[in-house]
């Protein structure tokens, strides 16, 4: 982000309606958020918060843009009726590709139909597009049921191990927070015992389990993880926690 862009950016507090209202007026062009934030650990929206963002941006005449780079096609679609949606990762089936889309009147502003120029070396790359389509065809109801069950088994197993951790999960995503209750925003997430999490992560690594190294990165259960992998992870977590 350039200094000019940073200077034009206002930061509201997640899940805090008053914080959003204090910044959102007719001078704001757009509000962008992760509808299922996973870069402060997994911190889902409070009940009604996404709907509030849709209503508030509509009142202010601002666009609502949702970043689904992590959660898109992985978890429940926890998003309002956004004006623009940004997707990545799974779109390319493991190959480098990303996409955005939205209302027809906004998309017509982009070249070659409109005056907003956008291009990239990998835009429309046929190999990545084919890989993405092949991956998405695997995501039938049975696959989502499997992913949901795997996530729930891992989350419940970790939560039962130690009162020092609070596990927050959604289908295909989870975070064990080293704090007594689930955070509702980044400031609360930062109050986690990050050194304890780091020691926990090192303990898992020593036992052949590779978790995110940071308290503020979500875990990603996937179709590649079997029941045996879940049990192995829970056993390793129990041993790692016993050393803290």
C-alpha cells in the first residue's frame, strides 16, 4: 500500500458498530472486510454485524467489498450481499490465480468495457483456471460434510484438553486461542498468551505436527486430513500442553 493509499484509509474495530458509524460517512468510497476474519486468528462476525455493515454502507453510499481469499469455498458463506467479492487460493486449485467480481454496473467500469485498467501476468491463466475448475467440481455436499466433521472433531478434541485455551471454529477453519474466552476483535486477540502459543506450536512441531507458527493465523483442516490425522494431532497437542 502506498503512503497516499494508507493516508486515505480509516480503520474501524471489528464487531464494533459504534466504531464503524464514527468513520462511515459520504466521504468514504468503500468498506472492505473479511466476512470470516482469519488473520487475527479466527474471529467470526457477531450476530447481525455483517447485515449491519450492508445497511450502513448503503446509507453512506459506500461500496461493501468482502475479502474471501481465505474463506471462499472453504467455510460457510458468512457474507452479506456485497457489491464486490475478492477470491483467491482455491480459485486456482493450488496454482497462482485470484479473481474478483460483483455488480454488473461496477464490472462494466473495468477495461476493456470501461476506463479502469486492470491486468496481471497471470490474469486468465488457462492452466490455473482449469486446475481451479477441477478442484471446485470436487466440492459437493458430501465433501463439505466431510470437511465439517473433520473440523468439528479437531476443534472439540483440542478444546477438551486444557482450560487455558478457547477454540473458535468454522467449517474448514479453527484457532486455539490461549485466553479464557473467544476474542471479538484484534485488540482482544492480542491479549492472548502469545508466548504460550509459540511454545505450544514448537511442541507440536517436535511431534511431527505442523501448525501455524503464530497465534494470529488460522488452522486449515482439509480433505487430506483423516480421522487418524485428527487423533494424532490431539495426542500431540495434549503432550505439548503438558510441557507448558
